[in-house]
């Protein structure tokens, strides 16, 4: 038993922030659970996936692929928030493969016990209240999503049962199929008014968001609620309490519901008997929008307004400061450092920005693997606890161990741009902006800032590459004439200043035309590249070496090596003996030396070296005429 008490139970919680007010309430229940149960660690994997099934949705739901569920002791899933069918089916497969105890909250999911409140009875009670207490007979019902999960169909069943049991004929009922989104209700209200349909006695909506959107649109068009028509919702969002009139709705304490679900799961982990369906209570909030007089207290509204105003003022100041700094970042490492200093906007003690290794190391998307829509096997983190070092760690560990071990509660959100993954962000608490649905905008902004830095860095690298190509010869890699004008004089001045003397060599390859004519231009190119390598090998690291044009080279090097010309000739001879080339590589060299005191101009040195090289070349040509005109290299 003592050993069991010491064990840390790791629970994964999967949800989608489809309705931020519900999720924010849920997360507070789970943080409280970790406070009350020091032996429990909860890792939340949250996203902003909807039910569209588009590229953005698919990118959001990749966060559910991040945890290896078999490494957890148990799993909680806010299944009524995950409305995309493909995401739910993928989760069911993960649950089956992991084999760990799992509890779904709100809607059934294969492989899970279910903690729920009775949607059928709750919708029945709200509908019956409107019929019996307010005499409503002509009813319009706005459904939730009827094709994903049981929540939408259950609430519709409760509505229909209440109508049947209270003698409402079918011709006085209209069912409008919706998808939970407030835009569905707004469109319905606009169509109702545009087409001049007679108002029903009541609009009953399957959730608060639709009810609030419907109410606002009706009021904008001069209709009075509840005098002209009654409106009811479901969920009791904070915004429902603040609406005018106060929305009548169904309330369940989501914070307590998820706390209860965590307790059920912990019991299962510890070996308690598994129950497949466990119900949780609810209350009707019968208020102004259905004609009741239960209105919110004015003091509550005043306090909430004051708190919200203060929060938003502080939030936008922090957002502006973060924006200004992030968009000044020069590269991703700089951005990660800036983020570590400016993450106060999230309202958490610790926030970790984790970037896919392939994204961090390669600004060019063409260098990324084909799986770039998913998380890399290695993540990159700027760790302020490790002397602000860049730390790489296996994605499977979620965070470096020393950061994970003392955090009872962590939330993971995906970061992506279009369809490709950037990485994820980790918070050790609930983002203060979540209550106002602003944390999604912060993450969207962060994603844009990261992508902006990547593109800026890529452009900078491309410009550097173009600049290198501009000043370098394509065949030999040496500087070209543009390189001479940009760097030659500076290198000349630096060598004079640091070494006290400098030498300028003008070099010409002998019999280059004969090599091309007899052995082909490929051999001529090979001779040019071999000559360039010889010059680079013999000269000092600080030397400036260039292909002046054709078969001519210029060297600007320290004057401290008086035997430089002889070393070049000796190396060329060695190359002729050992390379197996069918011709002799021969160089004519002219050299001019100057000191700090004398300091001849660079262009004068080049002209002088060119003149001396020409004399040297003429002497070699005369010597060859006396013997073999074009000696071949011996076998």
C-alpha cells in the first residue's frame, strides 16, 4: 500500500477547444484534481479542431498523435467536444492499441467507460417547461450535429418525447438540422425574417451558442425576446449568463463533471470495478429568455465586466510588446530566446516552445521529410533552466525529463502553418486568455511569427548563396573579378597591417590551348581545377586567391614566405608525377613584394607581377623550343 501511495499516476486528457468556455471550465476541474491528488499527473492534449475536416482541422487533430498512450496509466477523453468523425475513429483505434483504462466524458466512445449527464431527460425537461409553464405550442428546434456522436441525437429525442407527451401535434413542430455552430442559427434567423415566416412560440436550441446567435440576430431586426418569441439554449455558458435577456438553458457543472470523471478513472486504474455508464446531475436555468424572472445579479455582471476590461487592457499591451519583439527575431534560435522572455501573456509560470528538429535545422521545405505534416521524432527546445541552451530531446518524452518530473499539470497545443507541423507549445497551467477565446489568436500569431522568421532566414541564406556565387568562379571555387573588387583590397590592407609585408603573385598556366586542343576541354577544365587546388594547398589561410580570367590566377598573401613561388612549382611537379594525367601541368609565375613602409598600391603590384610572369613565360617557352615542344608526362 505504501508503494502504491508513492506512485505517480499519469493520466492523458484529450479534448478539442471547440467551445472554449466549456473547455476552460473543464480544465479548472482537472487542475483542482491534481491539487487534491498529489499522486496524479495530468497531461492535456488540446487543439482547436472543428468538424470541417479541412486541412486546418487535420493539422489541429495531430496533437492526439503526440502522446504514446501506452506510457500512461489512464486516459480521459472529452468525447462530446471531438466532433470530427475521423478524429474519433482514430482515437478509438489508439485506445484499443494502448489497452489502458479509459473514460469518455459526454458521449460514448469504443473502449471507454462513459461519464455523462442525461441529455435526453435534460432536453425533455427544458422543452416541457416551455410548453407547460409558458404555453408554447408552435415550436422550432435547432439540432446539434446528428451524424457524429450521440449528444445531438439524444437532445433531439428528448425534445420530441416532451412534445409527444404534452400533446404537441407534429404539424406544429419544425426540426432544423444544424451543426452546433452559431452561424447556423444566424442564417436561420436571417432567412426567417427575409422570407417573412410567422414566428413560432419558441425556438429551442440544442446548445447555447446557437441560441445566442439566434437571439442577437432577431433583436437586431427589432424582435423582442421573450415578448415576441421565446428562446432556450443548452450548456449554460458564461456568455449565456451575461446575455440580455439572460438565456434560459440547461446547466451542468463541467468543472465538477470532469473532476468526477478523473476520480472514476483513478478508481479503475487502482483496480476498482469498472462501470460502463455513470450519470451526472444537471439543473434547469429558467430565466428571462423563456419568460421567467430569474435574472443574473447586477453585481455579478458589473464585476465580470470590470474584470474583463482590466484583463483585455493588460492583454493587448503584452500582445503588442510580444509582436514587436518576435518580428524582430533574426533566426529561430533568436525567436525562441525572445519567446522565453515574453511568454507572460499566457499567464502561466512555465511555457515551453518545442519545434520539430527538421523545421529548426532546415529553413528550406525541400529539405524536410515527407512526414512534415506530423511531429518529428526529435524536438528542439530553448531551455532557460539550462543556461539558455538549445536542447534536443525525443518527442516521445514530450519534454526533457527534468522539466516534466515536477509538473502535475501540463497542456499541449499543436503549432502548424497551413498543413505542415511546426511543433507544439506546452503550458503548466490554464492560459488566462482562454476564458475570452484569445489563446487561439495568440497561438495563431506565434505560428505566423515563427513562419515569418523561417522565410526571412531562408531568404537571407539564399541571398548569401547568391552573393557567394556572384564573387566566386563557378569552375574552381576561387574568387573572381567581382571578388577582387569587393575583398581583394581589404585582404591586401589587412596583410600589410598584420604581417608587415605582402606579396602579389600573377600566375598563368602554360600551354593551356594545347591541352584543350589535344586532350579536350574536359581535360582543360581538370587542369584549371587542379591548379586551383595546388594554390589553395600552398598558400596561407589568410591568402586571397582568385581566377583572374581564362587560365590566369592572382594570389595576395603574406610576404613572410619568400619561397612561395618555388613551393607552388614543386607541388605542381609532384602532381605531374603522381596524378596520372596525360600532360604536364606547368605554371609561369611573377611576384611583386612590398612592405608596410613602401606600401605599393595593389593595382601597381598586379601590373608588375603580370609583367614579370610574362617574362618568365617567355623564358619557359624558349626552353621548350630547344627540346620537345609539348612534353608528355612519363607513365
